[in-house]
C-alpha cells in the first residue's frame, strides 16, 4: 500500500459545537499532511454538518453504521445511498461494539458490507478477537472466520477495494494497545489467509490496526510492514492527538 490511512471513529461523542471546533482544527492541521488519507466518522445526524466543514479539505467523510437494506419500511435505518448523498466515502461495518452490544452477526455484517459496495462506497470491515479468544489461541480462527463470512457473500475480489481494520476487542478503549509485533503477526496472517484465495487481493487490501492507538504508539505500529494505517477512537476526539497520529503515518 502506498497511501496510509488514519481514520477517526468519533463513536457517540459529538455536538454541533464540538464538531465545528474539532473539524476546523483538523482541516487546518491536515493541510500539510501528504501521503496519508485522513477520514473522520461522525455520528449520522452530523454527516451534513461535517461534510460542509470538510468541503475544502482532503479529509474524507465516513459513517459509523449503515443498514443492510436498500430502502423501504425499515424504521430508524439509514441506507448506504443516503450516506452517499451526504458525501460519505467510507463506512464502518462490523465494529466490535455493534457486534457485541447490538447483536450484529457475521451474516448481518456481510450483508452491510455488500450494501456499502452496491452503493459504490468503501467498507471498513472491522474484525478482531476477544481476550478470551486470544487466550484460547483462537485469534486467527476468529478473524479469518469473520473475513470468510464476507467473502462467502460477496466473493474475495471485493476485498481488493475495501479496507479491513484489525481491532483486538481487548485493546479497544482500554488503553491496552497490541504490541507492534502482536499486531503485525495478525496483519500478516490476514494477508496470508487472503493469499490462499487470491494473491492480488492479499497485496492490495488495506489493513488498519485499531485499539487504543495514540500519538505515542502510532509510530511503531505504522512501521510494521503489514500495517497500512490506524482506526482511532478516543484519540480522534482530540485534534492535536489525531493530527499527530496522521504525522506518524507519513514517516
Ligand atoms: P479506541 O477505539 O482507539 O478508543 O480504542 C478504537 C475503535 O473502537 O475503533
């Protein structure tokens, strides 16, 4: 991968006021960044606001969730074409909080991935093991199974133009970052697994690391050969911290 990606998942933290301050600071600070695609993922009601704030910037807009359905009588859902209408380019699917707190199965995640692709947007497919699964040495089985559920529905070729985010559940919001070696080991294994199905896809797919990434840990993580950037939660709410992670992705 030539261009690294640094993606900021704001989760359910936003207001029109804080969005303005945060986005304006990011736009100003990101102007000097090169060779790194910065992306922000605000909560859905603010997509229009942040789209306008980002108008003259190279920072891309992402959404945190999407319906698996195209349109119709699905109260409360937001379709991929609606997201596209607000300038969204990237959509998170299968974040561990959605899997664990909102019961999203591998099948639902795969359907959402397909809906995003069908609308011409780029899914950011989140996969990762829990602490219990890591301790049971099931990490690779878990992440490969989560990947395979998507491949079974859409075919491996669709991964070439998607983003995968490896996020060990035990490292999300906990301050426990996977060591660069632990992260690299899984990233390499994900690429090796994909290579058994399509070597070109394995080379092209962009694989981000996520889980308590901050300005202090980003350099070493991004130096690993199979890590193509980061998906950042907590630190993405602080403009200076998020920009510092963007800088780490450049070097
Ligand atoms: P964190 O969140 O950086 O706060 O651990 C990462 C994520 O959930 O994407």
